């Protein structure tokens, strides 16, 4: 992605919350300055947002054999990540309007993806995109099962994988975003977020 490109994805209240993607200052950022105060929103399933954290820890334990710990909790604040990153995204629609996104810095992806796939994977390969897309899909699938147990009817989109050196991700107005950073003893940090809308 070249410098000074700003790609804006629009959505309506009846569609899943989408996000802006652009480059700025050689960093990956999630910029939530446009998010509305949560008290002004009526978000279906908001009380089940921690299903994301549960799904991440369960899926990475089952597929990669590692124990992850949430190390940071940011809600409606900007974050930055230097260097190359690969991001998996997927929407959960139906009774909720959620978008799940998972970002792995290149150094983390290089250690986690082989654990998942069972063989070495180059960061810039299609196999890396496939691995991150499938991990994102598995996390969303776990969230779907938990939401179904809470009597929510959920439809998953196909996963989308983005790769960049610099990127800004921001929820549109009238949405809410939470983000968690996860760490493991030997495999570095990555983050996962959930954007929710009425």
C-alpha cells in the first residue's frame, strides 16, 4: 500500500460496522476518534463482547498449543504498531452487527502461523494469508457458537485478509470498538478487536 492513500468503506446501520483503512507515519493504527459514546448506542449482544477474548484463547490453545494472556485493554482509543502486519477480518451479522479483526505483526505471524499450519510459512506468501484467514474464521466461529447458546442467530461473512506496512483502522460513527492485545511466552504480541454497531 503506497503512502497517502485513504480508502474509506461506507456502511449503513443495517450493515456490519466497517472500518477505514489508510497509511500514516509508517505505523499500523486503530483510530477510534469517530466512535460514539456507548451510552448513546443500543448494541445487540454488547454484554457478550467478551466472547471474543474467550474465543481467541480457546482457538489458539486448540490449534497452536499455546497459552495466550490478554495484556492490554483499549476501548475507543488509538493504537500504533510499527512495521509490517497482516490483518484478518470477518463480519458477524444477523442478530448482531459486529466486525472482528485480528492483527499480527510480521515477527509474531512468522512464529504462530507454522504452529497452526504445521510447516514454515513466509510472511509474504499466500499460505500466510490462508493461515491468518482461517484463524480469524475459527475465532469467529467460536464466537458464533457462544452467541447461538445465548439465542442469537448469527451469519458469518467470508474472512478478508489485509497486509500492510502502514494502516489506520477506524470504526465509523455510531459504532463501538474494543481491542485486546494478547501475548505468549515465546511467540510475541498480537491484537484482536471487535467493532459493534446498532
